[in-house]
């Protein structure tokens, strides 16, 4: 009991450092629990939604009517005919109408009931944003419908009008479901078939079999969309994967910080109490008693921090899931709580920290009691690093500051590591914003010199409309890795609407086989290498020899001269699948498969960045708190370990400001170095993270960090450092001049 009371007194005496350690453990455990359980529950909801509501593997449009049920029987699948129609509700407000289906892509009713005659299901954000409630009337395409409830669609979970928009505005766009009879009466409807295979293996090969069977019957496929490439669905597994990765990396980095901090604290606590340990020996305390005493410190800190963090994480999980379901609407399921995950989050810090302390106290207890009572084994404080620096060349102030660092390398390393982590956390959101800004200015805006892209439902020949430029394209997959897919695009050799440049910034025309730098990096190829791909439409293989590389971040593309493309893919010499135009154009109904507006792409990415504002500010605030804890603890250690020196300075007549400059400012270079090292560390990890988003976003985010953001980050880090020093000045002021006399007497 006496030893336990001593441990409590020691922790109360140095409460700031121990509370800081508990906070680090609390935050890491909380993040580990919240992020892991959120990703686990989202994955469970997505899997159940996909299975229970029969998410299709592909959706396609053709130029003829077929028996969907017979097609399903032929390929051991479920198949059904449905459709979509974009209808105007008010000027500038569009509803994408879906036909209610019974076999595939079955709508889920979030509230209310399935639509009957002249009834409609709306998605909840659109209804709430525009003031519609269940039972209200809404006029769509000149017809009045009664709102029967709120719908969730398994094939349209992420509600955006097009993949270029990135973020949805529910005031202008929403989705709706009506009965099959009401759908047939809608203007501009598109018939769409959906299919889901019973065999859940080799989905791509089964898709290829269906395509070949349809073509063998003389049926033309006007549009084929695999669900794995449909942004309205693929965003969800992407988000789950990102969350799962971050749930391991971020909390473990925080735990590593806490472990280094507590290991350093315990080492210094035991080292400073060597006389007390020797006295305990002399009084008859056994080694196991002393070992248990010093294990009390990490045990209390880790139990309080990790258990409290786990509890907070469990309390936050429901609100976090609700927040995620606002972005990815799915039917809510009962929250899954993995008890082993909670035990792991609570037990891991306890095991690690107690293990570290066990090793430290074990080494100390091997020393003879008589030696410990004299202050421990005398060791030279001049290490190899200090000797190599030849400090005699410098003045007293410089020598003092350098010695404070090199004589406590563990403390210096911890401060360095902590500032690096805080820098990465703070600049992460700013890096994403800077990268998107760079991509918009240096990538999309520089590559494309047109406003609109129109893709026809079938290839055309002859001259394109005046003022436009034709192109052809095929969506292919890399033969060595089917998960890597991209477009092979045929351009006019003298194109004016696509501007390419090499690594030196020199412009050139796409009169040779050209690969974008981002795709070359992904495929690990260079000029002179060959690339083998297969056409995802018909499975035919094609091999291309890379002749040039284009330095652009607008996407993953392989460019060919148009005539060479047509010869390779079996089109007539003057065939083209789409056109680029500087002005908006109108076409006959059913002629256009897709339209892309470059301005819409830019606005969508800009809107995504605006939505990130709260996250960016939250990261900056978190980094400030994290940096403050670390810098304050380390600065406090400097003061505690320099008590005798500070006391002597006061005896010799040093003023308070001079002592503050010598002692408190000794870490300035380490803080600056930590910030500078944090930038390349951030850019490296951000590059890996952005790479994982490429396939889903269909754009390549370059890793860029604006110089202004770097300066802003540096100001925040230094402001944190100054604030921590200000908090430690009182500790310096409280050290009496008699401290030096006591040290001399001892």
C-alpha cells in the first residue's frame, strides 16, 4: 500500500506528462475502435444490401427486345428488364426515374411502402431538401404522383448525377422509383437490362460470355456497364477499404507515440529514483515488490487511457455509422460489435507498455543496492555524437542548447517523431486540396481544350459536325492484372483539342503511341516497352509498343493516331465513337450514350474540396492538440532534468528571459527539423493513398503541396511550440536557487 501511494503521489506531482500520455492512448484506442467498427458495419450493410436486394453484376442496353428470363436461365443468373428516365420536376431540378424491379436491383423502402399506381418513391435527401413528405403530391414530366415513401436502390447507393460531379446537390438532383406501368408512360425512357450471376466467381468472364451470346444473335450492345466500374456502387467498397486502412495506420501511429513517450518517462523516472530504489532494497523490499511498484505507472495509464478510449469509441460508433449512411444511403442493420476488437484495443497498450517497463526496471534491479544508493553506476555523459561535434568551437549558449539534445537522444527522437506525426496529420487535408487544385489547373485545364464530350451509342463515319473534333475509344484491361483498366483513345494526329507535353514541358502531337505518365507508372513501363491489353467488350487481346510519354495528371490513357486505332480495333478508316466540342450541342433522342462537361468535372472536384473544409479544420485542430501534448511533455522533461543547471544560472545572476532562451529554446531546431521531415513523409504516404483512389475516382491525383500551405503549417507548428514553452515558464520560475546547493550536498 505504501508503494502504491508513492506511485500516486509521483503521478500527481507530474500530472501533466501522465495526463498527456493518457490522452494519446485514449485518442488512439477511440480511433481504432470507431474506424474499425465503422468499416466493419458498412461492409456488412453493403454485403447484405447487395444480397438481399440482388445487386446486379452488370446493366446493359441493346437495340432489340429479348426475353430476360430466358437469358437468365441460359447463363444461370437472374435477369430482368428495367429502365431509367431523367425527368424535370422544376427548372434546373431533375429526378432520375427507375422502374421498380422484382428480380434484380430490388428497391428497399426506407420508410413508407412500395409504389402503386400513380405513386412514387423518392430518395430521402431530395425529399427533405425540397420539402416533400410522404403523402404529398409531386408533378414529374407533367404527371402527378403521390409520394408513398423513401427509396434505397442497391445499384444507386452513392447518389450523383454523373461520375464527373463527384458530390451531389439534393436540391437539384435526386432518384425516384415508380411502378412498371407508370414508367412506360414516361418520356425519354431508356430500357436497361440487369443481370446477376448465381456463380459469384469469375464475374468478368461470365459477362464476356453474355456479350458474345448477344452479338452472335445479331444484337448490338449500345451500352454495357459493369457494376464494379459504376461509381454509384464502387465508391462504397472503396470507402470501406480506405477506412479499414486508416483504422490500422493512424491509431497504431498514435499508439507508437504513446509507447515511446511512456517508455521514455519510465526510464527517466526509474533513473532519477535510483537512490530511492537502493533505499527500498536496504529496507528489505524484494525485487518483485519493486517491479510491481514501477509497473503500477504504465498499468494505471494504459488501463485508464485505453479502456476510456474504447468506451468512447463504442459510444461514438452509432453516430459515425449514421453520418456515413447520409453519404452512402443503405438499409440500417443492427450494429455489429466485435468484442475481440475491443479487447485488443484495450489490451495492446497494456501489454506493450508494461512489457517495456518490465525490461527497464529489470535492468535497473540488476545493479547492486550499494551502487544504487550512491546514485547508480557512474557513466560518462559525453557520448560519441557529442565528441564528434567538437562543441568547443561554439559559444556557451550554442553549446548548452546542443548538449541538451545530444545528451538525451531518446527525448530528442521522441520530440522529432511527434512533430513529424503532427505535421503529417495537419497537412493531410491541405495536401489533398492542393493536389486537386494542381490537377485542375495543370492537368485537366492544360490537357483539354474543349468544353463538352459526346459519346454516341454506335460508331459513326464521315465528317463530324462543324466545329467539333472526332475521336474513338475502347475500354481495356491490362493483361497481367485485370484490376487495372483504362481507355485506349484514338485521336487525330494534328488534334487541336488535346494538348500533350513531355517531362521537359515541350508540346508534341499524338502522332505516335503515347502513354500518360501516371498510367506508365501504374503499369511499370517506359518508352520502348510493350503493353498487352484485352478489350473488355469482346475479350480480344491487343499489344502496343510505347513510343512517347505524356506528362499529364488528367487520367490514365493510351493515345493512338485515329487511323491506327481504327485499324487495330477493326473499325472503318474514318469511324469515330465520339466528338469534342467547344459548345453545347443537341442530338436526336437515343443517339447519345453519354455526355461529359469539363466545367462540370472541375466544379464537382471543387465542390468535393469545399465539403472537405470541416475535415481539414478538424485535422489542424487535432494536430495542434497532439503537438501541444508532445512538445509540452518534452519541454517539461527538459526543465525537470535541468533543475540544477537552472538553479545555478539563477545563482550566477542570469535573468528569467535568458534562462528561458537557453533551456526552453533548446528544442527549436528539433521542432523545425521534425516539420521539414514531416513533409516528405506526408507526400510519400499521401501518394500511396491517392493511388488507391485512382480506380474508383477515374482521375489521378498528383501529390502536391502548395508553398503557402507549407508556410501555414510551419506557422501553426511554431505557434504550438511557443504556446508549450509559455506553459512551461512557470515551472522554470518555481525552481529555487537552493536547488544547486542541495545537489552539491548530496
